[in-house]
C-alpha cells in the first residue's frame, strides 16, 4: 500500500478548517438568500408584512396630519377631534385651553386642559406659564405661584421664563423670591441688563441684597449696576458696588468707572475717591501713569498720556471758540503739549480743568511752561488755582499775550483750613473780551512745600 506523503494542507488543520469555513459561508449565504426570496410562501409573507407596516405607518401619519390640520381651525370641536386622534400629543389640549381661557365661562375647563398638557409634557415651560396665567384669572394665587416655579424649573436657563417668574414674585411683593430669577436673566440676556437692574433696585433698594441674590459675579454686570447707581446719585450704594467690583479681583475697563469718581468728588468724598483711584490703578495698569506723586501732584502734566476726561486726570468740555488739541510738533518736554486755539470770539476759559487733592493749611508751589502765537485780546489766558468747592481763589498767573517762546509761569499759595481739593485751569480774567491766537502749555507741576521752603 502506497505511503501517504504529508503536505502543507494535511499537516495544518487550523488553516484547513478556516479555509473550509470561509468556503462554506461563501456558498451558503447567497443560497440561503435566494431561498428566502424565491420561496413563494415566504415572498407572500414578506410582502404582507411590508404592506401591513406601511399601512400602520400611513395610518399614524394620516392621523397626525389630520389632527394638526384640525388644530389650526378656531372651532373647539375641531380641536377636540385632534385630541381624540392623538391623545398623547400635549399640544392639542394646550391649544384648546388657550381658547377656553379667553372666556371666564370656560376658565375652569382651560385650567383642566392645561393640567392635561403639563401632565403629558411637564418639560414644556410655556404650558406651565399658560397654566399660571389661567390661575391668575381665576384668582388662585398659590396655584399660580406653583405653576410659575414649575415653568422656571422646566426651563431654568431661558431668560424670558425667568423674567416672567421674577415679575410675578415682584407683583406679589416677594422680592427675595424674585431676585434669583433676575440672576438668570442677567446671566443670559445682555439686552435686558439695564431694565432688570432697574427693577431690582426699584424693588429692593438694598445694594447688598442685589449683589447677594441677583447679580452674577461678572465685572461687566457690576459696572452696569454701578453706572445705574451713579446716575441716580446713590452715593452710599455706589460705594458698596465699587467695593464688590474691586473684591472680584478681575480686570475691567477703567473708562466706564470714571463717572463714579465724578460722583464721589461732587459729594466731597475726596479721600474715598483717591483710595478708589489707587484701587483702579491696581486693576488696570493703564491708570498707573495717572497717579499723583510727591514730585508732582498734577497728573499728566506733560500731556504725554491720553486725556481721560475724568477721575484725577484732566476734565474737558468742547468749546468751538477755544479748540483743544494735543500737539506733537510743539512741546517743552517729552513729545507732546496741549494747544488751545482761540478763534476770535468770546471764550471765558479753555474748557479744561484738573482737580487735585491737597492738604488743608499747607503751602504749595505751582509752575507751568507756556508758549503763545499771535494772541490778541484785552484779556489773555492765564492759569488759575482755587478751592474746588468754595471756588475761593488761591493763585492767578499773569495773562499771556502776543507771541512768545516757551517760558515758565509760577505761583505759590497756601490752602485754607477746610480745603482738600483744588482746581487748576486755564481761564481769562475778565472773561468778556474777544480773543484770537494760539496757546501751548506743557510741564504743569504742583508740589507741597516744607515750612522752610515756604518761608523763603
């Protein structure tokens, strides 16, 4: 009997088994599919099932379409048919309830149908709000409050839902419940910020309560609230707002805060204003060049920094008869100076002032560089210094006329026993005569003198 010579096929059973299985799958799959499709019984069954499911689908689609169509009709009977066609659709009892809520005679029916709607879909905030409205018409305030709260719970981040909830509780006189809903409005709807803050302040009048319960911890919102309080001249509340703003330890732009300093200075809170100014410089490094130093109490005296028009920098008002400008072609020191162009008409002053904190009963020395070109008037411009509140004059320099190169103007003065803030301005005395020409000023300085220096 001949010997069997081993080959790779006979000696590798795993590979042979895998190959056999692949071949079996390749042969069987198309055959079984052909058998399924070609068998008359199975083909009829498959077709029957297809028609059945198609019919079921078309039935549900037709019912949904017809129900939706009926719900658009104004008649109550049509909406009732929609409910019968699709009893699980929460929109149809809600539509019916809205129609019923238009009449007091069917108000109870409206409440019942709104209840059905919220039971079918408790996550639709509009249903809860509609139910709350129906309860309001029915005079059921407790149920109305519950429905409003359920609406807010169903849609906690949507501003208009929170707005309605907040206003409901305000009308009920429950400020503590209203304020948290205003927090949602303020956090998510920038367009409603001012109106929401107005309502919060009108209802509460307590800045701390508003910060604790209504204001998200954001500098922009704190600044908006500060601006509101400044506009209403609520100085004590504005101070609270400023403290909260600084306590955030977050950067914010300085310019929107400048009206706060105007309010403090108008309220004669000079020390508080200076403290806040230094705090602002810690938050915004661009304010640091505007801090007064002992070597010069006048801020931005060389006009090297942009004019802030507020705080402890220069304040100015546009005057067509005395046009202010920063000049980079004429300067005494640095690279800039302030120019004032008089157009030949009456200009009582240059329209620019700085308020400088000082000590009572203290001696000071003022100096400034000035240059003139063709100034023609019976009363030229000059520097004036006085008490910012009483307007008592402390120093007035000689007036400037004609054309002159850069030269120094100087003055010494002693403050009064109650003076803590002075003004430094460019004025004319007397102010009446017409004036034409151009003035440049630069390097304004103010230093406190020691007793020995003041004696000389």
